[in-house]
């Protein structure tokens, strides 16, 4: 039932919580966000995905990390909870821009350590390659952070198979996080899911139920609704269970800003789709 995060030795429940919607434009009150994080943990999620840039703009860096740290401080026992954060982007005036320069990554990591209130980050992911910085330089900076003990394990995000291999030649890579959901299947057509499966690298599909804009598509899709009706569950759970069934390295991280979303997504861990369900879903969403 539990899944490993690549070669890290860390095991987590198969569905994690994506923290982004709790800190970007349209975010809930802090009290509601804290309730959502607690509900997710109570429902069995124990991987939380965050980033320094889950915030409104550069004056608000670390908002989501501080929120998660606060929620975890409120709990009696956080044993086994894995918080994965990221560095390598900036939010000038609320925009999203890349900065994969080693000096930026070192500063960003120090800020994330402070925001999370930890001495070591369990999983630190390069948020995205920076076209203006050799990819190997960005990965090299993370390798140094790992050697310094500031981060335990390294992941990548928004990368190609070629970039995964460049990185793996420098340092062990335990996870890859790319966009992936029934309506965006690029992670199969570009070979990244297969590559991660072959090499035992955890694959964290982001926006697994379509993202802020695409979630309405999941909510109204006839196939997802039909399979969900047979099991008495939401189409969101069907999308998540379908992703889980696609590969043993899959670890979807659905976002939530509401308690109900987090609780519903967590329930997908218990949903077992039949061979007939999976065949129907694969026909609707060929990979
Ligand atoms: N690495 C990257 O570049 C990158 C990019 C985007 C996202 N991410 C990560 O991936 C996570 C997930 O992506 P996402 O938040 O963009 O999109 P998502 O997981 O597809 O979720 C989008 C929205 O769908 C709603 N939702 C989720 N599960 C639901 C359920 N079971 N029932 C009803 N509604 C549900 C939530 O709405 P409510 O807010 O109303 O609860 C959520 O905000 C992010 O939180 C972030 O941690 C990473």
C-alpha cells in the first residue's frame, strides 16, 4: 500500500497533499488552510509537497512552507510525515520566473530551512530548469547542499528524460515531478513516466486532477463520472486511482485549499479499480 520515494528509503502513503492552492492568488484564510492540512494528515496523507514560491509574490516567499510548518507544530506526532519543497523559481510582482543559478539555490534553500523550521529538508526539488543556466550547474548546487547536509534527497521538476539522465550522472535523483493528469498525458508521450518506472524513481504527477483550471473537466468527464458512479466515489478519486494504477512509482499530489477536497482525494488510496474500469479509462485516456 505504501510507496517508496525512489532510492531515498522514505515510504509514504500513495496520495500526498499539494500545498500550492493554499498560498497563491485566491488562497483561503490561514485558519481554513490549517484545517485542510490537518484533515489531509488525519486522512492518512503523509507526503506534503510545497515550494518557496507558493506565495503571492517575492515579498511573500515561503508562505506555504510556513503554513505547513505551523500545522505540523500543532500536531502531537509528525513521525513519518515527509515535506518536499522546491527551489529555482522567483515571483517578481507575482509573475513566475526561473532562477537556477547556484547562488540563488543556496540562498533559497537556507530560506526554506528557516521557513520550515528544520535543520535538514527531506526532499528538495529543482523547480524547473533555467534556460540561462547550464542544467548541470543547478543540479551541482543541489548536490553540494546534499553534501552539506542541508537536504537529504534530491528531486527534479518539469524535466525531460535527457535532463533526468544529466542529473543522475551528478547525484542520485529520487523523484521527478511533472504535470500529469487524464487530460495532460505528456509525461507518457515524452517517456518520463516509463523512464522513472524503469529506474525506480518516484514520479509525482502534479495537477493530477487538472489543476485550478482543468479540475472542472475532471468533475464533468463522462468516463470518470461513470466509473465513479459504479464505485460510489467522485471522478477526482477515479482520476487519482487511475494514475496510481499506471505505475508503482506514481505518487500523485493533488492540491487542496478545502477540507473536503483533501479528504476526498485521500480516499482514492482505498479505491481499487477493476480490470474493466482500467480498460475503459485507458481507452478514454490513451497513454
Ligand atoms: N512542480 C510544478 O511546477 C508544479 C506546478 C503546479 C502544481 N504543483 C504541485 O502539485 C500540486 C497539485 O497541483 P494543483 O494544485 O495545481 O492541481 P490539482 O491537484 O489538479 O488540484 C486542483 C484543484 O482541484 C481541487 N481538487 C483536488 N482534489 C479534489 C477532490 N478530490 N475533489 C474536489 N476537488 C478537488 C482543489 O480545489 P480546492 O482548492 O477548491 O480545494 C484543487 O485546488 C500543487 O498543489 C503543487 O504542490 C507543482
